[in-house]
């Protein structure tokens, strides 16, 4: 994605089902779980580079020993930093007697992060400062093991104000008004209540307090806790947690907005935000990794019992399509194929744009995430050229010369690596002209690949969000090659609406498609549409959340997708650009054809999966209209 946006955090969970000495004998290390966690987190570093954290719980600890270990970092390389600190501590602990590395019982009793339950997190901050307090896992500790809670997640809730007030109504005093604190305290509240209810039950049965401690650990109803905690949540989430005594869970929102996968065998239970990383880390086939169903929780009890259970009423399933277009790693076999289809489906629009002039067109892409879609685009172009070659051969089969046959057989797309993303440049220069000159050099180009003033250049990106990088950098540097025409293609449709479920896209004015629609309305003398949407959005803010409708759709209704794309082309074209510029977007219909099972398309259509999405869209428009540079949630 040429326009950098922050997004989607990542989770990693490992539960060892065997004693530590089993892993020492079979794999040669008692740190099997810790090593696997490091790989799971490194393989998901694309999901978060603002911070990382790891927590570990030791099962059946002796009284007086620490059984929850937690480490977090907001360093520039947080994953590397936390594991370096952990391994340094291990080395220090065994320095006097290195043979203790082969003594799992001693390690578990004396060394941190040698327990059986691991929970890791990678953070992309979409809200709040990037300080250590915002890095997961977060904890809520108590002297009662069954009341201690460690939590990490990939989520955003749209109704934090409501949930925060409910916590206050319950008598709590939350330390901060954030979704992380609110969720932690809400789950913690129902965990406390479950403990109190069960305690009274067993006490009435005549059990001693010491006996009740173990009974609580065996009888805590984790599913009920999650059901009660989540019943009023509006948003997208995958959350994972560990209770102090060893129970653990991974829960996914009922719309399936955020992704989660898991694998289990007789040695381990593992969960992560992406399927492919589990396959790679544990060398297991695709079919052995399960997707956690929307509205379900993976429950792992202290005794090793594992179940996949629905914890909340079903809703319309709307998994995030952006996961498939851009966020998740393309090593997943399904995602790779879907991205290729997205590229291939752009072929008809591109051929129309260049008037079918394959011979005088060079095709390339913006590195690196558009690469898979580009492979699909090239396959589609190859198929078109092959069909054309057959047609020409058949049409001239009675008169073909060897020279003409060679000419026909050489009819194929010209593919080059044109754009090269150079090192990231940072500057404190504030003057626009000087700053733009530096930004323009974020990308470099391969000279000599374009015939000046003769060739078209088709360049593929996976999405165009703000258009800023196109205008300031990409188009400017491509124009130096002197193509006749530059066609910028997006494998995703026009991004028109804010996201409120985990992606940092909350201001309507940031979207080039929205700015294009507003400019078109003004050019056509339709200012009343803008004013009317504002009035209706203000009315919506006074209604019940469940009654909210997305008023912002009216902004786009007067215009076709092509008209908006044409205006976008004007916006991203600086005055000194010599080539003709055209912008092509994927259609929503093609998006659904390419990615049929992940139909969460609210960024493009405004059809939000929860009422909170409509509220956020309206709030974002009000902020835009009132010129308030604020987040809409």
C-alpha cells in the first residue's frame, strides 16, 4: 500500500499439553513453547511494529512462587527486544550451573517464562500514545489465582462511552476511558462475580477455603464469563486471555470481522491471527489449521480439555476484506489466490484504458504488497494475448510467412520492475516545497524501461487511500520516465468510509475518494447535498445506536464510480506532470467475486456490520463539516 496506514494487531497463543521434560526428550529443549512463540510473533511482525508483549503462566505452582510472567516493549524492534531480555534472564539464572538447562523442574520453579501457557501480542497503535502502558498483554492481578486475568487482543469497539458508564454503574472506577481498560475490567468484573457465586456455592456445601480454591479452578465457567462480558460489545475483535490458575481462551466477534485460527494435537494448542504462520511454525498442513468461527471461543482448561464453543448470539457474518487485500501475509494459500484474482479481474478495464495497445504499454506494480495481485494481472494479460495470437494465426493461416508468425508469437505483455521503494526518509523540514522534494524520493525508478512519449505505463497498487503518496512521490517519479500515459490501478475499490474496527482510518477528509466526491458536488452546484447530509447526520446522533443509518452514502449517490475515479486522477496529478494520468479502481462486484467468503466491504460501500459503524460514519462527516480534526470514535 503506497499510503501507509496503521491497522490490525496480532495475537499468538501456545498451550503446552505435556510436561516440560516431554519436550526436552522429544525436541531437545525445555523451551519448546517459548521458541515457538518467538517464531509465531516474528512471522506476524507485519501486524504490529509499535510494540510487542509476552505473558506466561505456570500451571500448579507452589505457594510463594511467581506464576505469571509478563514482558512488554515499545522499542524500535520490540519482538527482538523482549526475547533478548528473556533469554538474557535465562542465561543469568543458569550461569552458575549450565546443566540446569536440562532440568525442566528446576527451570519451572526458578526461571521466568518456563510455564505452559503463553500469550503474545503485536501492536499497531490506532489510538492513544505509543507508551508502554498501551502495549499488550495487559493484566488484572489478584491474590486469588482464579481472579487474575491477562488479556491481549486485536480489536476496536465503537461504544466505549456506553460500556464505560456501565462499569461505573457497577460500582467500578476504571483508571482510563479506553477500549483496552474497559474490556479488561468488564471481563474482570464477570470473572470476579463467577468466583463469588462459585465460592458461596461450595462454602454452603461445607468445603473448606483451601478446598474451595482448587474447586474454583476446576469449575469456573469460562464460557459464561465471556458471554456476559461481550453481550453489549459493538465492534470487531479477537481477544485472548489467560486466567491465573491456567484456563485460557481465544474469542472472536460474532460478525467475524477480525481473523483467528487455531491448531491442536496431543502436544500443543496454538492460536494466531493468521493461518499460514501456524502452518509454518508447526509444519502442519492447511487442512489441520481451523478458523475460529465468528461468535465462538476456543476454551482451553487447566486440565488440558479443549473446546470450541459459541459464546454469543449469531449475527450476519462479515469478515474484513482488507485482511485479504492487504493486511494478512500473502503466504496463506487462499489469500494468495484471492489477490491474484483481484489483479486478473482488472484486465478488461486496463485494456479499455490503453485502447488494447499491449505492444506500447509497460506493466508494473508498487512494491511489495501488490506483487501477488500483479501476478494475477499478468496471467490475465497473458491469456488475452494468447487468445489474440490464436485469432491472428487462424485468420491468416493460408498466407502466413515465417516472419509474420514470429511477429504474432512475440505478442505478449511487457512486464518490468519500474518502481523501487527506497530507504525511508525522515525530515524535520516544514516548508512544503522542500519537504515534497524529499518525499518524492521515497521511490526510485528503473531508467531505460520506457520509450519516451511512446509507451503507456500501467502501475498496480493494492489500494489507494489518501492519494498523498501518489501525488507527491509515485506519479512524480514515474513521470521522469516520460511515458505517454500513466494508468494507476488499485486492486481494491474506492475507499469511501471510515473504519472503526481496528484500522486507523477514521477521518473522512483523509480519503481521496471522499474529497473527489465533495469537489464534484461543489463543481455541479450541489452544495445543498453536503448541507443536507450534515443535518441528517446531526439528527442521527440523537437517536438510539440501533436506529442509526449511514447518511454519508448520499455524498456519492449523484456520481458514477468512473466520474469519481476521474476526479481522483485530477487530484493526484500535480501541475508539473507531463503524462496523462488515469486512475482505475476495482469494482465492488469484482471484489466479491475474487473474495467470496470475506464480504466485509464497509470501507467501500458504507454497509457496516454493526450499528456502531453507522454512528462512526456520521460522526466522521460531522467532524469534516465542522472542520474538526478529530477521530470519529
